[in-house]
C-alpha cells in the first residue's frame, strides 16, 4: 500500500448500489399463491436475458437492439424481456451504506473521486438521477459510452488519461476479481469488495478519510 493515496476510483454496481435482476423477476414470475417461482427466474436469467446479453448493453448496444435480439429468440416472452430495462430501477433496491459513507467522507475531505463502471449508456443517467452520490465524481467513465468494458485495460487507460491519474497513488474498489486483477496489473492499490466490514478495515488501513 502506498504511503498516501491521491485519489479513489469506485466501481458502482454492487459496490455503491445493490443490483440484482432477480429482485424484479421474482415479482414477474409468481405462482398462484403469489410466491416467486424461483425455477422460472433461474431459467429466464440463464436462457433469455442472460448475463452475456446484458453485457452487450454495457458495451454500448442500445436497449432497442437488445430487446429485438432477445424477442427474436424468445417471442413468447416479449413482455418479460421488455421489463428488464423498462423496470430496470426495480433491480436496484438502494445504496450500500458503508461504501457510500466512505465516498462521502472522501468527498468532504477534498480527495478526488472517480467512477469506473460497466453500465449501459441509457440506464446510467436514470440511475445517477436517483442517487446523488453518483453525481459527485470528478470523473466517471461509463462502459456503454466508451464501447469497451472492464476488465479490458483499455477502459482503465481511458480513465487514467481523462482524470490525470497516477495508478500507483490511486485506490480502486470493485466487486469483480477479474477487474481487480486488471487494475492491479496497472499499478492501482486495489480492494476486492465482498464484505462491508473488510472494506471498512481496508479503507482505514489505507489511510483514507474517516468521518
């Protein structure tokens, strides 16, 4: 860990805000007793609106193109497919308090803050409108705007150049091990976010601002 860090870069989904498509599809796929049909939820997210399908929106594909592609494969599920982005905010129940508190403390202390996120170019603005702290970054690089996604080093280089970062003096927090590996190879001081308690301990050990 460097003696002092000059900036912090946060991932967003499942670092600053919770994101889980199952939250929406448990509402959509319900049994007659109004309990979630977990089997249908699993099938739909593994077969129709898959992780790989969603990643293409993170890479810049439009929602209209994505819906057309998925409906072409599964026309009987057109309403459920359109719900993925039509009701996208229902997948985001709220913020993750520990990381948001750290972000606010760093902001109050005047530490430069940046965001680097795999997020669709159409869904990020509506999400940022919900959460004020997502509008507090000095720089935010959104994969859907750039046409490249983490863990590709190219998107890290976009942020480094745009924000004028020295990776050796910059903290990077992400929930993806692959993204953490890419950042570490570029010299960032990394934390793989999996547990709020472990994050708080790391944040303090790094000498970052605490309220």
